[in-house]
C-alpha cells in the first residue's frame, strides 16, 4: 500500500508517539466514543502488555494522566494501521507476495 498516496487522498490520523493525543484517542475508543469514524486510516502505536497496563491503570483512574504519559514516554511505539474505509482498502491494498516460514532452532525463518 502506498501510504503517501493514501495520505494525499484519504483522511489519515497518525500518532508518532504515545502522547497526550494518542492517550485521549485510545481512552475515547475504550469508552465507546467512535472518534475513529472521522478517519479512513488510523496509524500509531499499539498497546503491548506494558502500554496496555498503563492505559488500563489510567482508564480505571488508578493513576493520573501525567503519570500515564510519564510511563508511556519510556515506550517505543510498535506501529499498526487500522484500515477503516472499505473503498480505500479495495483501491489501495494489494497482495504482493507470501513467504513460507519454518521454525529452525526456535526462530521462524523465510523459506525463500
């Protein structure tokens, strides 16, 4: 998928870090507020175990926003794309190839 093309033609919300805007967006979604509906793609960090724990503590009012953001500042975002608009998906997401993986010594390696 050509993200530059998508960014030029669709509504894309990008979070470059676990920041105040990211936290507000995630909490709104957790509360059932469909803030994602204004976008065709949402791109940003996922909530892995450590990030999820911090978000959960904040969502449950066990820590404040400042403490949550402080904890999140130590995390490097693992990126994800949430593709929301079916037309955007149909027009831009294309199959390129598949790679067989096999386990060798506990690691998965390309079959190429």
